[in-house]
C-alpha cells in the first residue's frame, strides 16, 4: 500500500510538474470556494419576517401550479 504523504514528498522533492499543476488547481478551487462563501449572505435561520415571506411565496407558487393544472391542463376533474 502506498502512502500518499511519502509519494507527495518524493514528487515535491523531484519538482514534478504534475504535482505543481495539481496543487495550483486545488488552490484555485479553495480560493473560489472561499470567495463564494465570503460574498454570500450568512444563513440567519428559519423564521422571522424573511422566513414568513419565503413561506408565503412558496404557498403562492404551489397554489399557482395547482390552478394551472386544474383549469389550464384540466387535470383532476
């Protein structure tokens, strides 16, 4: 069984271009994840005024879909 840390150390010491490319890709993905998380609004939990608005929006969407199925597509009659 190969040990990843030993293999990684050997590649790093030998100056492997493949390892450098892999590290750069990993660094870019970690930076992208960090910036996406930093630029998004933190989750404030369910409830409150915003939660109630989202609940009402969801109910309105479900009612609209139900009316479309009932009166436009004539499903359930």
